[in-house]
C-alpha cells in the first residue's frame, strides 16, 4: 500500500509538473525573456522614447525548454510525495478522497507552498534587487511549514483554540517580515514584473489543482484495482 501511494504521488506529480511546465513555457517564459532584455540593457525602460509592451515569440529552444519541463516535473513529483503523505495521514490509510476533494487539497498545497510566501516574497523578474539567498530560503521554508500546519489546524482542528493558533501561524511570517533589500531597484518596468508574478502564481495554482485531483483519482483507482 505504501509503495502504491508513493508511486501515485510520483506519477501525479510528474503529470502535474508537465502540465505546469507547458503553461509556464506558454505564459511565463515569454515575460521572463522579455524582462531579460531590460536586465542586459537591450531595452531601456526609462529612456526618452516609449518602449512597446509587446514582445515577439523567441522560438523553441529544445535544450532549455526540455530542462525547464524536466525540472518542473521533478519539483512536482516531490510535491506529489508530500501531498500523498498528507492525504494518507488525514484519512488514516483510507483512499476515499474524491478527485474534487483532491483538487481542494491541491489548492491548499498551493496556498502553503506558493501563495503564502509570495505575499511577502513574490516571484521576481531578472534584475530585481537581491539579498542574501540563504536568508530568503530560511524564511521561505519556515513560511511554508507554518502555513501548512495552520491549514491543517483549520481543516482538522476541533476547537476554537486550533483556529486561533492557525490564524497566528498564518500571520506570523509576514508580521516578522521577509528579508528585503535596503533599496528597491531594477531596470524592468513594474507592469512587466507584476505580470510575471501573477502568471507564475496562476500557473502554480493550475498545477497544484491538477496535482491534487490526479493524485486523488490515482489513489482511488489503485485501491479499487487491488480489491
């Protein structure tokens, strides 16, 4: 049973990662490549002449795009293992989670892993002001962990104290504050940076939803086939 759960998590994660990777190639990467033109100086935002907000398709780079898809599949395979472990713990080994409920699990995973950290540390385009990476990573991991615990308490807590603790955990990382640079700077237009962040989060939401629904379906199908 454990092996089937692990397999379901990896397969569902790889499928969701492929789906998310394709979304990113279609919607996120063009914005990212356009931002890189400002980072390298090929385009200048604050010049005398206005710059078109349109960008042209740069073509397919098999090596770059293939690695992006592979990385996305590996990341979501890891997410799939974590999500199947959480599902197993919540259901005490049962596999009665429907694909619809699985999609909700996926949305909660998105909130914990992407939306909550992005509230204080949003996805950044190239050329943005940087701070020590280790500090950001520590804050990110801590935020993901406490947000996951908070969502668990909200879903399965049985008292008002659980709900109160969940609210405190949700707010704590942002009250403490994410590491920020002393000065905000960067050559990329703010409109482009905002578009990049919103599309990155949108692709993540879609991917996590697919992950949760697919994982629930695989777990249910695996259980039924073993009966």
